């Protein structure tokens, strides 16, 4: 890989992306990072062999800028970067809720912007990264973003109008599964199992179910029906889930996540 890529605001996801890119063939010498704390920058240099720089240096020298700061901090970062970013630089935003127009209004006319929402399974190379083009981004820019984020999982192109929904479903999605595993582990303890055994049972069941969903090609309803015998244990459990409104609660939760993504785009912090 000959192009220089800079990750600005390198937290856990940014570091996972760096690590994946190096495994995929990028030379550490071509990867630049910025961090708020000097000790964090030095940690990244020691661990990955990448080059810590200032935000301004990254803007001037990198071919691609990946902005991974919090949505609330993006405006301040762009104010710092804008005077130094030529219009031919590709800017990739990983901030939830912020539309590409927010960047285009603050950067040089014609600057290509790509919006990406990834998720924490990037830490284990199983991310789902959703990619949308701004008004000046070309198919080549999208392909380059896919190459970068493909290093840590799968990618999917969607119209930007669908990004808030994807953030609710996929960006926040791992937390819903962790929450479910937590609740099921507590249930296992209530039923008399030690915590470690309940955890192992649930995690392996989750992995097996996920692989079946991915590889079988079957609709989830069909897969669920295959486990649900007449008058059996599973249908009794499903009845209780329905009685307690779990399906409706999930829909409401995802709508709330989507709405919060929209609020972040409008600059609302609380």
C-alpha cells in the first residue's frame, strides 16, 4: 500500500483499524496517528510502529484522513483541519449521526467525504462497517474506504439516508447482544447453574446460532421453528417473551437509537 492514511483521534476502534490494516498489508510507515495525550501516541508507536503526528501534520501529508473523534468534538477538529486539507484529500468520518454535508460545508469545495459506521467487533476482525458516499465521493473513493474497513470485517454500501437506521441496528447492535447474554446468564444462575457454566453455555449457543444465520441461508423464523417443538420447552419460553413485549421493546429501542443518531447530527449533546 503506497498511500498514506492517517487516523485522527485514535481510540479503541481506531487502533483496531490500524492493527487490521497492518495485517492486511499496509506498511506501518504509511500509517499516521493522532492522539490527545502524548503517552497514548507513544503507546501506538511502540505497539504498531506507526508515526504519531499532530492533526495539522496529518492533514497536510496523508492521502486519506479517517476521523474517529466523538461526534460532539467533530466541529472543533474540522475547524483545526480545514485550512490544511487540500480538496483532493479523501476524508472518512467514523462519527455517529454526522452527515457528509457537515464536512463538505467546512472543507474546501469538492473535498470527497465518505461516511462509515463500524462497530466494536472490529477489535476481533468481525466488524460490520456501513459506507455511504458524500456528494463529491466517487466509486474509487468508496472502494478505497471498503479496502480499509474490510481489514477488520465486512462492509456494506448504503445510501446516506439509511445511515441512522444502520447505526441503530449495527453500530449499537453488539451492545444489545451483550445485554441479552448478561440477562440470560443471570437467568442461568437463578435456575441453579454456576455463573461460568451459564456463560459458556450461552456464548457457544450464540456463536452457533450466528453461524447458522450466516451460513444456512434460512430465514430466522425457519431456524427458530426448527428448535420449537409442539408443547415443548422452547415454545413456552417464546410465549413468555411475547407476553413481556420483548419484540416491541426491541423495536422501540432501535427507534430510540436512531433518533439519538439524528440528535447527534443536529449538535444536541444531552
